[in-house]
C-alpha cells in the first residue's frame, strides 16, 4: 500500500477522533437527500484518486455512508456494513434475477476460461494468428475498437469478451493496459446504449413510456421516441468517434500519452501497479498452432458470445410470448427484419442469465479442448481453471464494494438530492444541457447509469414539457425539446457508467484489460471530460437553441479531430 500523504494524516486523525466520540443514533436521523448524502461517493472517489488504492477508498466511502445512515453510531454502522450492506450487495433481497451474484459467477467462470486458454497455449496461438494482420500499434487499437463495436448487444458481454481476447495482442504490440481498458470501457456502455438491438432497449423504452403520459408526447410510441432521441446522444456518439480517432491517428493526450510512451518502451503496466486480473501469474505453455489455437481459445470466445446471444434470444421470445406480445410468436425472419421487434426480444431477456450460460459454455469448451488435444491433463486442467478464477478475485472484491456504496447512496437519497437542485427557474432552452450535467453528475457519483435513468427520466421529461409551456413554445419545437431532453438524460447517464471509479463496467474494464483500476480511471478521466466538454456546447446546449443535432455531431467530431491532431503526441514523443 502507498504511504498516506502527510497532509492527509490530520484529516484521517480527525475522522478517527470524530468517530470515536460520535453520539448515538437518536440525535442524527438519516438526512434523506441532504448534503451529507454526497459524502460517500465524494470520499470514495477522492481517496481512490489520491491514494491510488481503490479498495480502502471504497471501504471508507461505504463506512462513511453507513455512519450517516445509522445516525453516526460507529458500532451500529460497522454491524450494518457487514450484515446488511454486504449481504444486500450480493443477495439483492427482493431482486427476481439476483444479477449481482450472477455477475460474480460470470466473472469467475470467465477467469477460469482465460486461465485454461492461457495455460494450454491457445491464447498465445490465437494472438500469433491475429498478429499477422494487426502488426502496428494503431492496427491493434483499431482491432480492439472494432471488436467493441461488434459485441454491441450488451455492455457486460462487450467488456468481458473484448478485453481478455485482445489483451495478448495489444501487449505484444506495445499498447498500454490503460489504453486497452479505455477502449474496452468506451465501447461498452456507449455502444449498448445506442444500439437499436441491445439489452438496454427494454429498460430505456420502459422508462420513456412511463414518463410520456401527461406530456405533449402522450400517446406516442415509446420506441419511436427512443429512436428519435438517438441523434441527441452526443456524448456516446462523440466518445465512439474519439476512440476511433485515437486509434487511427496514433496520438494521445495527458496521462494516457505518458502511459503510451512507457508502453512503447516495453512496460505495458506502470511499475508498482496492481492489476485487477493478475494474468501475469497465469502459467503458459508454448503457443499452439493456428488450428489448435482456434479450438483452444477462439472457439471458447465465440461460445461466450454465441451462447449469450442465443440465450437472450430464446429467453426474450419466451417472455414476450407469455405476455402476449406479437414479437414472441412471429416467424423468425419477420422478427429479424424488424429492429423494433428484435430490440423488444433482447430487451425482454435477462442478460445476467445469458452471460452466465455463455461463460459456462466457454469454460467447458476451453477445458474440453485442452484435454482432447492433449495440451493439459486432468489435474493441470483443474489447476489452470482455478488459477484463472483466482486472478479475478480482486475485481470481485471491488465490484462488491462498488455495489455496497451504490446501495448506501440509494439509502441516503443522493440522486434525489441532486435532482432537487433543479427547479422551475430554469429556461427551457437550457434543459437539455442542464439535465445532461445533472445526469452525468449523478451517474458519476453513484456509479450506476440505470439508476440515474430511473431517477431522472420521469422527472426530466415532464419538467421540459412544463418549462416549454411556460415559455410559450410552439408544438413542434416543444416536442423536439422533449426528444432532445430524453437523449441528454440517457447519454449523461452513460458518462458516469463509462468513467466513474464506482461503476461496475469501469471495474470490469480494468479487470478485462488486467489494468490497475486507479490507473485506468486517471488516464480515462481526461478523455471523458474532454468529450463531455465538447459535446455539451455543440450538442446539448446548441439543440436547445434550434441547432440540428447532426450539425452538432459533425462539429463535435471535427473539434475532437483537431484537438488530437494538434495537441496530441505520438508514443515516440513527436507531434
């Protein structure tokens, strides 16, 4: 663990004294959305960036939240942290799908699959096969980017399939683990949120449908509003454009540029860093040939993607059929030809079950291939599988802590407190920009895009409608404002999901790239802020004054190109 900075010692000492002398629960009721509700995420994020130790930072953030919730009673807060917050994070009482527990199992099974593919030589052989075409750093980054676009149907599947698959290749080409984690993270939630066919569809369309009654869009098809809002998702579109430009130009900015210069000298990880997935501890044999490599590593990876997609399809069709939705019983070709029907099918399925089936299939095929080809005996197969699972342990711990702090924030009403900052004083033209900032702030503080959407969509759309009415807006302009507000809320939520240290996809990206989590956050944050700073004025703010969203997207992409072209640096240090 890094030494605690001297200036922080008095703060920590004062905190310890305050906790020791804290009064009982009767004097300090839960604030329910007051300023103290912001303490847990701010403390966790600040300490993580300051100390570069994410586990203690998250743990202190959770403890701070339980102290506030339990009326500053230290003993009670510690007890509830263990018997309530920890149990809730894993068991999710009342949850029908137990998604958190399934994500942990998925992560461990995927780690076991990676361990088998590494130990059998399949991963090294697959990299040798792919490296014949991707022979430069730029091509390696573009390969990771295109792979991220290809796995569009779920952000978790995107993160945990693309990262481990491309990591050996990018290591060989001298791409930093921080850069790989950024590419993986930036093509997870942004892609899944924009795809007209993804596991996000049902959730987003459902929220829009709940918010439309009472507005001038009442009676409109929620899926149609969802499609109309896609051009207004400025942050997500411009982030994808930015990732492609970074790979194409081979230039970087700030901390990422320093990481890439280090990687170009042969150090893909920062000296002293603590990768979430310790793939360096996985023993490897000699690389397998092209044919065996496809069976040992390629086939398990395809199985994860294929089985996950097939499970989503089957479960979604069954769910819709039980509900009487035509998409559940229509002929296969009719569903596939309709983006709306296909999106409804995937949106009705449980992504957690599908991911679990996919990872189990991938691990089983990796084990079967290693045994059938004689690359490993039975004892070595079991050992490699367990080694891979152990390599994911730190990531699982951080995921659980992130879920715990998210639960504490929900108890304290952090999101409600943020929403309460906006009132009827707001001019209608500023609604898209304001709700983007608010959505980005809530999702960053809580680490959850879906909970941010759940809080803001039912509030933001009626707010935009009311302010447009007060401003005397004509019907077409007011309708466009509501659609733009929808896009701003949904893409603002992606900002936090993409770059918050508390987000599960941010943690998973660090794990998938085998990168130090804080290093990933510190190098990615300037990029996320840059894209947000560009998308806000040319997109969310401009559309409030009648500018076409397409013009904002083109202008934003051009600005990002110019920034990288003239301010970015290559790994060799040149311009």
